[in-house]
């Protein structure tokens, strides 16, 4: 198995600000600072969609990024629109998502100060639980609470003011109004010298708890980007360049395509390259998920970021910078993590009205309690509790954090999920349609037998090799390699043409020779086919793929049978069995003859075999499977699989296959291991389950918490603690996905 083969992903995104015609759609990524909740996300998206030229906009709270599809140079206008909405923005650099270490350090100091100032205010409250009744002097309570309210809590006021200026609301507005009400009530009671209890501790504790929650949330969010962080850490900074017979160490940025690099034992491969000298084993586990080192020799591809084990390798550079495999993997994972899952649309609709609705409920609570009881002090506290307990943060983080962790873990195990839509659809899969060659089989067919008819075997070999000369098809390579091994001279061929799903023909020495499928041979009305039928049946029963060597002009006659063998991958049977255990129906869909297809199906454990299916008909088979079973996943690796991959609910491409297949598919398996199909569906199911859990608890928390606060059953302190914990719990639940592992050990097949 070609475990070392790696996918060539989509080309880099057009650079921001590149201009272009109105029909050119570029992708622009912006960093957005200051967002705190789902309401912020909705406001930024609305602002961006109003910018002329913006076709689509998506904002991710967890990564603090905005991704725009736009025509022309709109970077400056988009940044200005975000600024007017109340947030800071800049064109996103190639950096790992998450707050910088300096910001986290500053937040840690501010949180520590808040705890030190708030603790003395809490001590009397705790003592009261044990029957002790005493209070700090009023002046000391005010002295401790004021810096917490206006220095450590200043960020809430700044964010709230920006939201108000943009005629919108966010979580910080709720916190600012709620804590200001509690603080203001305490100052009023103190100045009125009415005695009794003050509520400085309520405002200070709420601010401290919310800051603590945001601190924990930020740390947890950084953990969700560990997959990208681990991939980025693989980028070597230097390369050992070989020029003029001398080696010198240079920054990797100076290496160009075709440059020759040397990789010593224990060193990381600096660039994507092709080995020209030496032999070794290379550890590609963090790039492909392959657990065992992969043997490398002249002609093998090596990937930047992998580790050379024991031998000295000399290799010619084939890709650098943004075109390298590692850079494309990182970009693919980032794109998937920044994308918005369809289920998020419900959250977006709720977030648009969330903050105004909470403010209205709080105001209604204030009036209801005040007018009904005459106790305006209790009315203010209950209204504060409503404002503080409402948490749009949990709603905003529920989906993106689960998507980030799920796609990151998948990438670590060799599964690249293109976007959140693919992740969400994959969990609904009820049937998996496999292509045969290169998917369930090794994709390295060999010419097993030639059965000539009225010509010598060498002549049949000579003509077959001439027809296939220059073709990249696996069967063509098998014929030409066999001819070279047997030292058969290969004549020149002209007017070569390929007939999709039928075969290939060319003119050789004034004769039109074709290598044809049984169907095409029949359509050509060549004589002698019936004389080879028994041999064809015998070879197909052995699981061979049979092609017919025929002459269509000047005489229409059969010349020989070519039988090709292609071994089943060691993982195929186990992969099919795992899918069955998940309740998923496996189907084999191939253009191969029925005998070979059924033999492969039996070996893999697949009962439903659809053979002799033309490339253009595979999409129709996918549609029929959808009607019979439900959501369909199609697994393939060739150009002929692209229509079916596009027609399926979720296309899964083998990383050992063609670029067309991988660009069409929603999921790419970074090595040709069919057992990764079950792993991809499993991580999709688990990630979707986490999304649903997070959204359920986020909604339930607010649906239950806000009425309890309005009824006076929660104090502002408890409400603040609950609000802080809600966001942390959502992110922590998503982080449980980091424990995911593939269901079983796999053999490599190398």
C-alpha cells in the first residue's frame, strides 16, 4: 500500500486585497477582537454583509475570525464596518488562533487582583451561613468594591458602550447594567445611612466570577486549537541545501523548487521533495496519522515536517511555502474550523433577539417586584440576577468549539474534513459506496496472464504495450512494465484516444488496435470473441480484471485476452466489518467486470456489488442508493469517481488518489487506508453529538435560569457563578472529544 502518498489540496486562497474583476470572488480572513457572545457574532456578520462586494460572511467566536467571500479589494471597508459595529479588526496573519500569551498573562494578573479585593467582601457572607453576623465597615466595602467595578470591570463598560453606540447588545452590556445596578444601590443605601445590608459584594463577586469564567474559557479555547498548533510546530526553520557539492544550512524560506536538500538521520524534512539518493524510513505520523515509519528510496515523495529515521537522504524540492503539503493541511483544518455548521443557524436566529429580550425581562422583573411588594431593593436585586444569569456566550461557543476539536482530532489521525457542513452531514450516513481499484484494492494491478488468439504471445504483448504507452492508467502501467520486464520492443502508436468506461485505441503500423471492455468489444462486432469466452469466465472467477485486445481495422477480430490481478488491501475486510457494526450498509460500485467485482466483494465481505458501471452512471447508482437507504457516502480515488463523489451526500477521497477526486470530496483520507472511512464517520457522529449536547445545555441553562432569577429564587452572586460556569462547561464538554481514538488498531499494509 502506498501509505506515503499524500493529497494535493486546493490551491492557496487568493491573497487579501488582490483586486480583480467583479466576477472574481476572493476569500479574506480577518481577526476580530472584542467579541464575547453569540450576539456579537450576529452583529459583526450583519455589518460585514452590508459592505459592498461582500458575497458571504461567517464569524467564528471560538477562533475570533471572520471569513469573507467578496469581489474586489474590500479589506479596508470590512475592517471599518467591524470598527463601527464596536470591535477591533485586522487582516489575519498566518498565526495560531487564540489569545496571545501576553494577553492571557495580563488577564491572569487582573483576575488575581479581583480575587484579592473580593475575598474580604465574601468572608462576612460566608460567616453568615454559620450564624455569625458581622460586616466590614461601609467605607472599607466601598474601597474594595470600587476598583473591581471600574478598573477590573472596565472592559465590560467599554464593550457595552460600543454595543450601545452600534444600537445593539451583548453579554458585556448585561454584566455592566447588572453590576452597576447592584453597586449603585449599595452606594445609595450607604449615603442614605439607612443601615442594613449593602450589596457591594454582589457586584464585585459577579465581575470576579465572570472574569474567572472568561479566563478559564480562553485557556480552554486555546486547547481546541492544539491540532493546528501541533501541525505548525512541525515546520522546520532551516534546511540543509546542497549546491556545488557543498552543504550549507539556510533558512527554509530561501529554498526554491528544484533545489536539492540533504536530510540527515533524526532531522525533520524541511520541504516537500522527491528522493534522488539514499534510503531510509520516515516517520509521517503527525502528517498522515500513519503509526509506522514509511520506507523511502529514490523516486519516493517525502513531506515537509516528517522525521527522517536512520539514513541520509538527498532530495529535490517539489513544493515550498504555501504550496507545501503541511501548509495545505493546516489551511484545510483552519477552513473547517472557521466554517459555520448548518445547525448554527438556529443559534444565530436566537442570538439576534437574546440581549434585547433579557433586558426587557429584567425591566419587567424590576417593575413587577417593585409595584407588587413595594420592596424596590429586592426588585433591583432580582432584576440584576436576571441580567447576570443570562448567558449568550454558551450559545455562541457551543458549535464552533466542538467543530474545532472534532476536525483537529480527525486531522491528527489522517482524516481531513473540508468544512463543518461535511462534518455535520457525515454522521447521517446510512450506506457507504466503495470504488474498487485503489480504494479496496492496492490500485497496483499486474498483468497476470495473456491468452493469445491466432497470434504469438509476444506479438500480443507488443501491441498491447504500444496502445497503452504514455497512459497513466494503472492497467496501462501494468502492461508497459510487463513489456519492459520481458524486453519486448514497443512500437510507436498514433491517433490514440480513450473512450470513457470502454477502453483505449490507437493506430499501430496501419492497424487500429484497441484494449477494450467486454461491452466495447461487442459493440465493435469483432470476430473470435466467443472463442475466448471460456477463458474470460475462468479468469474472472479467479477475481481477475479482463480486457480484450482487438483489431478493429482493417480487420475486425479478437487478438488476445489480458488478465490483471489487483490484491485486496489488508485493511479492507476489517473496514467493511467495522462499518457493518456501526449499522452502515457497504456497497461496491465499480466499472470492472462482474466476475472480478464479485470476487473482490466476497473477499471484502460486501454482498451488494454493482459491476460494469460506467463513470457517468455512478452518480445514478448513488441516487438509487439514497432512495433505498438514506444518506450516502461515496469512497473513491480516481477521476472517474468525481461525479459520484459530488453526487453523494458526503464524498470521501483517498489521499493516494487524484487531485480531482480530492477537490470534489468533503473528506480526504490522507493515506489509502479504507478503515479510515469508519473512523471519519465515527468522529463525525461524536462531534455532532457534542454539538447537540452543548446546544441543549446552553438553551436549557437560559430557559431555566432566567425565570428562576425573575422569580427571585437566585441571588446575583449565584447567578454570576452559574453564568461563568455555563461557558466553561460548554468548552470543556467539547474538549472531551480529545479523548477520541480510532476504534481499533490497523495494519499498515506496507
